[in-house]
């Protein structure tokens, strides 16, 4: 476990198994949703312009960050 970087929540820091699981799962979730956001961003640039695309991307990233934490925490609870 590392206290300086990685996925650090009380649940992931409980033990080494949780730490390893969370730090393998969370980047996969972020990558999956990053690719989805990229597609949405490129589409909104074409149809609505750069400014709207930037604002939409910021909003989507905030949602995705919270969603990825919720999904990871739920999976951590299941591996107990």
C-alpha cells in the first residue's frame, strides 16, 4: 500500500487485497469512460463548437469521477 498515490479510500486501505484490487479496477473504469467522453467531446465540437464542448466535458468528467469511485467502492464491498 502507498499513502502518496493511487486509489486511496478507507475501504481500499483496509488491507493489501483491497488496495491491489482497487488500484487495478479504478484505472480500467476511468479508461472506459474516458473513451466514451472522447467520443462525446469530438461529436460536440463538430455540432456545437469548442466552448460548449469544453463545458460539457468538464461536467461529464465531474460525473465520471464520482461514478468511478462509487463503482469501485461497491465492488470493494463485494470482495469482503
